[in-house]
C-alpha cells in the first residue's frame, strides 16, 4: 500500500558492513554471538579524541585553538573512565598512561594541521542518521560532523569524519570511502540533498581523502549495501560465516576461537539455530 512502512528486516551500519566485507566470521562474532571485546588503547584513544573534537566546537570560534583542545583532553579522559572504570586497567603504570595521553595530544595536533576550526560553524556533530530502504533494511550511523552552507545552488552539505589511525594505501582508499558514501546515501535519503563533499581526515599521518559524490554514485552505494545484506542474510541461513584471514587479523580479538588460527568458534546462539529461513533482526551498529 502506498505510504506503508516496510517491515524491518535488519540493520546495518558502515562499521559492521566493513566487518563483513573484511571477514564474515568477525562479523558473526561481533553481531550474532555478541562476544565481548576487551578495551584497547587505540580504540579508547580514538573515542577520547573524537570527544575532544566534538566539544571543541562548543567553544566560541576564536577559542578553538590547539591549546584549548589539549585542555579538553583530561576532561574527556575522566568522562570515559567514569563511564567505564575498567579502562584504567589498560595501563601498567603512570608512565604508560602519560605516553598514551601524549599520543592523543599528537593526534589533536594532527587535526589542527588539516583545518582551522576557528573558521567553521558545523551544523551538527555526532549526528545520528537513519533510513529504512524499501527492502526493509535499516541503514544507520553517526556522522562525526556535518557542515552546511547556503549557496546560490541551494543547500550544500559537507560530511566530515575523523580517523585517528593512518591513511590507507591507494588500493584501500575506496574501501575507506565506502563509509563516507554510506553516510552520504543516508543524508540524501533523509534530507533530499546529495552532499556536496565527503572528507575523511586521518590524524595519524595528517592527511585526508575527499570525494565529490553524485546521485549515480550513491545509487551504486545503495545497490552495494543491498548486495552486502543479501550476503549477510545468506550467511545467517546457511551458518557459513567464512574466516577470511588478512592483515586485519592482527587487530582481531577473536583469534583464539578462529579456525584460521587453530581455534573453534562457539556454537551459534539458539535464536540463530532456530531461524533457518531468514536473518534475525540484527543490530549492526558501528
Ligand atoms: S582472526 Fe582474522 S580470520 Fe579470524 S575472525 Fe578475526 S579477522 Fe577473521
């Protein structure tokens, strides 16, 4: 019926989509088994730096300086620790913690090497965006920053995402930009405007990737997302979550239960075993 909302068949975020593309078994461990992963220094530093960059824009424009960003760091770390007290156990001693905080300051300095936040007035930070495709697949994600400008051609949107690692080699740039196109697709569907520009800042090596998408680009992204979900649904039906070893295994918390490393995955959860015809509604938030 016209106007009827499709029944939700599942949810997908760019992060979990990337998990499935890199290794279906890793996706299974994270999304289907929901196995816990211990906090890592790198991921926690990433969260903390994102928090600082979000709060930086609460300051008046002239106050958004490197020194001000550094001053926001202890508060962001204290908030993280208050939320997850076990994070403090990641550090053997004060020296290790001090080195880690210094590395976070380096990343913030990397941000200021890439742009001057005093000249910006973001329309949104940590913006949650969600859209349900006609198929019933819910796409969602958090955009680090959205810049808006009124131009003679109408509303111009710029999507900005910060990465606290290093930039990928040329062979992996498109994989990295898939996440940005995913966000652009969400914004197009929810706001009716194709974002003018997508920017991915790599604070680790102070460089950035940029893409100017068009509607064809985003339609291709939508087809790719649908194909990806079809593959995820097939894995749900068949239970064939293939281990796909790569360099990324070095960062995977599940080697001990991965066949590629001599391990055995745990039995699939009951709900999964009971449902052999269709994927369960599964959260795939990144
Ligand atoms: S160790 Fe490698 S192959 Fe195994 S689940 Fe993790 S990413 Fe996949």
